[in-house]
């Protein structure tokens, strides 16, 4: 059980701040020969910044992996299965640090009055915001960026994902500001939370260069989040049908009548 292993079990708190730093961990676990080899060598400032970034899950994962491996190396009875169990626990520990963005009714712009005209206006406004949120091109750009990065390991190749995140974030802010009929508040809450989940997934994927553990935790979630976001149209269609609102062919909201496609 990794929770029973503490950094203080393998390293000394030399500055008495009741916390073990990367520096203290390394200094406590290196032998004299290894220390001599490192003497006079300059550390990469970028790496130091990443290691000390409290939001970098990869740095945290490897810190505790270092602690665990040092601790377990003292026990000759540790099996490969034990080691894998610890790694799984460490991954779960990092995953638990990620808090999803959630919005409630208080975050929505609920209209003070409601009419069939206001519901129609709401539908046309939301349809415009969702129109280019996810397209074949955006999916291809995200998938292509991931595939390229896995070959080059160059964080610059993830720029297309960050571009998508910025676009989705802008749409989300506008979506939150839309005047929403009270009857559609639950549907609107679902919509903004799904868009937020999509935006956050793109953000985490875009961190693969500096924080690969964070991106790894989201790579398998991406398809489900993508599909869930696309289904916003289906659920809003059900809402407008329940309100007996019909959109004309020239209306942006007509997509709720004929069904949404990526084309």
C-alpha cells in the first residue's frame, strides 16, 4: 500500500521545513560516487521549474515513484506485481488531483421572462455558437497533432490542440452569457458542462510536452468526451420539440430540426 510510504522514509529533511524537496530526495539517495559525478554540473532551469511546479502531474508522479522505488529496493521480497501495484496507485493518486470544471444554474444567464419567441431566439443563438465547435477539420487537427508529437516529442507540434482549446474556450464563455429560458436551464447546464469538459480535455492533451502523465490520463477519454459534446444537439432538439418550437430552413436553429453532422 503506497499510502504507507512517506518521502521521509527515504530522505532527510535537511532544512527542517517538514517537507521533502526534490533536492533533498536526490541528495539523500545518491552515493558518494554519484554525487562526485554531479559535482559542478548545472541543472536545466526549465527542468527545475517543471519539477517544482505543483500542477505538473508528471513531476509529482516521478517524485513519488522515486520515493517508492528507493523504499522497495530495500526489501528483497518485493515482486514485479508489487511494483506494478505501486505504479497503478501512483497514477490514481495523480488522476485524483484533476478537478473537472463544473457549472451550476447560478452560473447561467436565466431570462426573467419566457415566450415562444425567446425560446426560438435562444435556439438560434446556441446553434450559432455550436456550429463550428467540433468539425471534421478540428478532429483531424487534434488527432494529427497527437500523432506527430508521439513521433517528434516536440511540444511545439501540439500547437493545433491549443488553438482548438482557445476556440472552444471562447465559445464556452459566450454560451454561459446566452439568455436562457427557465424551461431550458437544465439543458443549458448540460451543454455548458459538456463543452467545458471538451475544453479541459484539449487543455490536458496540449500539455503532453511538459506534462505527459496529465496528457496520458486524458488520451483515452478524448473520444468519449468528443461524442458527449456532439450529442448536445440531440438533447437540445428534444427540448425544442417539447416546447413546440420549429425552426425554418434559413434559421441557425434549423440544425435542431434536421440533425447535426460534422460536414
